[in-house]
C-alpha cells in the first residue's frame, strides 16, 4: 500500500509542477474560481462542441492539490459528453466526501489519486475548486465560484 501512496504522491507532484492544459483560451467560455481559505485562484476555460467537451484548460495559482486536480481534471474531461462529465463530477465529489468506497474508485483512473484527500476535510475544497468552477462554466454561469 505504501507503493501506491508513493505513486499517488508522485502523480500529484508531477501535475502540480507541470500542469497539463495550463493555458488561456480567450475565445472560450470562462469562469473564475477562488478558495479564500487557501488562496487558490483559477480561471477555467471551456469549449463545447454540441454536447461534448471539445477543450478545457485553466490558468491561475494554487496549492499542489488544487493545481494537480485542475490538471488531471482537464485531461479527464476532454471528449466527454455532458452526461459523462456530470457523472464523473458526482463520483469525484463522492470519493472526496467519503461516500464512495475505495474499491469503487478504480474506475476513476488517475482521479483516484485524490482519494486520500478525504482524510483532510480542509483540503477537499482545494481538490474540488477547479471542478466546481468547470461545472459553473458548463452551466453557463457568469459568476466567481467560491469554496466558502
């Protein structure tokens, strides 16, 4: 189990130091997200092609957990339909709040690296900030998302 824990830490470190899809998209729908507790602040950019996520990216600053979560989120959501995204959002949130067993996280792929965050409730907001911000963009909302 310690090997798995180490792998998870390495993946989070990798995505926080070199986040994927870390770029602005001026022609995309975008929403700001802010975690006043940690100081994390991201803008999530979203392009849809009908009901499919064509592209998603982000920019901003945050702790290792929030940056890695945003990075892995962008990879996980590209090419997914709105229904698939909603299900993934729900399952990711359930994993972090403890409503999803560890065995049930296997189908979350790389997102399962955040399963240990549930042991640190204050960090759940860090891991979910980009997700809530993305969801707001998906819904077409035009307000800053806050974890408070």
